């Protein structure tokens, strides 16, 4: 295959994409790279009160000549997620790509984590993804297929002290990804995950806690935190026709961290 023909396999020109959690660093980076690669994008929030951030991102994407819409919603509410999918189909004509970038970090000692905190972490980091996948999957099955990418954390595969519940929620997302990939494989829907390492995110203890951050960076193989935009290459591959036979997989962008014993 000639190079120009091969590169066409990575094109998502004109595709209809939905990014939930677009106000967050990884969600914003995902929306930006999809738009730069030619997709039209609906920017949906994980939580209300994030309109200003999404409006700024909306302007950047519109400047690229893409169709774009903003949907302020609460991702813990199924009716909002269902309406979000319906809006994407109505405004963009389809739902080809769905990115779930919802994330609410939680770090606390296990013995000090009560049931209320447990339920909140599971709801915000797993139940939201389950509902978003279910709503997107319904639309994709009905319209002949699509691609879902769940952005999760390497904590899905590695235990971290003081992050037991959060890590368990990430692991649940990874297992969900694999199960849905099998269930929908013959219906034209691919489901994959991207596992992110420690990201430059003001909500992360790696940024909020200077002492912890300095200790962590010394431990990381590349001795630096991950920039949100560094998910772009893997994401573009997974949502493109080049990955047509790739489903149920997870790609780790972690600077080699999962290689450590």
C-alpha cells in the first residue's frame, strides 16, 4: 500500500464525535485532536458550572472550521447523557466517535473512607462511564456502528496506597471496556481504553502536593509528568479506520511506568 493510501486510513474527516468531560484537561485535549483531524465535535461537561471553559474550547474548535456544540450537563444523570447523545445525532447527523473522559480523583486512607465517599467515587468514575457507554452504544448499534474510547488510568492495573476506591473504579472501567467490546463486536461497535499515567492536572496530588510531586517524578521512568495532549496519537489511531480490527484493548501512555516491578 502506498504511503498516501495508508495515511488515509487515519482520517476521521467529517466524523461526528462526542466528548464527555471536555472541561477536564484530558477531555479538552481529546476534543482538540479530534477536531484537528477533521471531526465535528459536541463538547459535553461532566459537571455543570463549567460553561466558561467549554465555551473557550468551543471557540478554538470552531476556528478550525468544524461544527461544534456545547452541552452543559451532569454526567451522573442518565437523562442528561441520553439527551447528550440525541443532541449529537441531531446536530452532527450521527454518532461515530464517543470519548468518555470523566474523572473525579479521590485519594484518602482506606480506613478513613466512609460509605458516602465510596459511593461518590464509584458513581463519578465508573457509573457515569457505564451509562455513557450504554447510551452511546444504543445509538451506534441503531445506526450501524461506531467507536467508543474510555480514558482511564494505569491505576486500573496497579495498586496505589491511599487510592483503593479510585483504583478499583478505574479497574472496573477497564473490565467494562473489554466486556462491551465482545458484546458489540458483531454490531459494528468497537470499544477500547487509554490508560494514562500521572498527568499534569491541577486536581492531581502530583501537582497539588509539592513534596509528593517531587518524590513521584524521581520515581517515574522519564522523570516528568504526562502532558494531556500526549494522548493525541493513540486516540487518533483508536478512533480511525486504521484500527478497524482493534477492540477490547487498552493502550498505556505512561512513559514506561507499567513496566516497573
